[in-house]
């Protein structure tokens, strides 16, 4: 079981780094600087970034009402929130590039 968790964590981190590569390549490249790229980035940001306070609210509600989270678990939950939203942002960019 420990090996499975370690492989899953490594796969998640690699997925996160690949998502960051997609984002940086799009934002810093020529494609992100034209009008189409700005529309794609704007639409992707409008989908992803309202989810940050919503996710934080769910973490806080869980911690205060269901089960108290210790500091390490809270840090891990916030880490998964931020990295998960960055992965979602890269996925949105990829889908929107094909759509527009």
C-alpha cells in the first residue's frame, strides 16, 4: 500500500509540473499574446479562480464542523486545492485552444 501511495504522489506531482509547463508555454509564447490567446486565458481564469475561495470555504467548513484538521493536514489540503486548480487551469487552456 505504501508503494501505491508513493507512486500516486509522484504521478500527481509530475502531472502538476506538466500542467505548469502547459500554462507557461501558453502564457509566455506567441499564442498567449494575441487576441485569441487572451480570450482563452480570460475564459480559463474565469472558470478556475472563483473555485479558490469556494475550496477554501469547504476546507474551513469541514475543519470547523465535521472534524478538526491539524496543521499538517490543513497544509496538505490547501496544497491539493492550489495544485488541483492549476491542473484544471491547464486542462481548460488545452480544451479551449482546440475549441477556439
